[in-house]
């Protein structure tokens, strides 16, 4: 019995059988053979394309999996749960003094070509020169090339004080460059006026309740009191007014009373997290 031919090939063979070819006697058989070879070659090419597509898809899936692993599982977090400042070193040899209750995080894979960290709380940075270094906080970010600076930030505020070199503070679409000894505070997305206060006269070493100020702008004093007391202070005094004195933040309200005395200012405690000072 003659083997059954698939329908697709049958149609081709039937079409060839009806052709009138004015060539040699075997022209039909040659044409038939070439057409069949073309059909089979096409099938083999389709199989090869399918195999290539499979390997390409597998390669893409592997690449996505690898990138996901590097981005998700190479995240590092450093948190200071102690009562004194801790020193840590980032992969680029940048030195960080991380103060109590603060934490920073970064991806150890992407950090090698993009020096970016996230910070919540307070820290002092001695940044090594190299690729741009960016510290992100909820209220903005600080970008430097190589410098030393101090910053702390929470959900509603960001304070940056440059010790040496130059830093750029960005919040929303506003950018402010700070040179050595300049500082700025951002509250609820609104930058204050940048002012100057020599960093070597900074308030304290963060491991003590004692704040010392020598002709410091009131705005700087308020920023340090907010950080130390963990409160929000609305101050009606002129931000450029200067203050000299020693404050013990361990004494809470008494500390604020001592600060207000030279200005004849009044304190009003609205709640445990919100205080107003008015002239």
C-alpha cells in the first residue's frame, strides 16, 4: 500500500501534477524534489529559530534573576542602637560617625559605581574623593565629591552643616550649595536661609547632654535643641540673632527656659512633640 502523504504536501504535489512544463521529460520530478526540499528546509529553520528563541528567553530570565538578587539581597543596613556614637567605614573608605538612634543603608553592589546611601537620623561624614557621593534623607539629599559634613534628618526636617569642602543640598526642585562652616535647615520641604557658623564651635560631641554655643545663630541653636529634645520648635525670634551659653538638654523644659531668658521670650508647650517660642 502506498504511504499516505500529509495534506500540505498533497496539495503541492497535485499542483505540480497539473503543470505543463515545456522542458525535459524529468522536469516535473526535479521541480517536485526541489519544492519538497524547500519545505523540509523551512521546517528545520523553524525548529532552529525556536531553539534560539528558547535560549534567548532563558538568558533574559537568568539576567533578570541575577539583577534582582544583586539589588534585593545585597542591601546593607547599619544601625546604632547604642547610647554613644559608633564609627563605621563605607566600601569607598568614607568614614561615618553614626549617632544613637540613627541608621544608614546602601546596596553593596551598586555602591561600587554609584556612591549612594539612605540615612535616617544623624551622622558625620568624612567623604573620600572619587565618584559623587549622595546621602538621601526623607526631606532631601546631600551631594558631595570629597568633604566633611554633618547632617541629620527626619520625616519633616533636614539639617546640614558643612565642615570642609563643598556640599549641595537638594530638596524638591531647590538646590543650595554650602561651603565650609555654612549650614542650612529644611522644614517640611521649605529651605531656610543658609548661614555661617564655624564648625569647630559645634554644639557638642553628641555623647553628652551639654550644648555649648559661642555667638551661634538662633536658628542653629533651635535646630540642635529640636534634635536633642526630639521635638518640633516654632521660634518667633529673628533667626539671625546670636546666642552664647551652655544648655543641658537633660533638663528638658528648664533648658528651654534658660535659652529664652536673654531674649525675654515665652515658651508654650502645645503637646509633648510641639513647642512654640515667642518674643
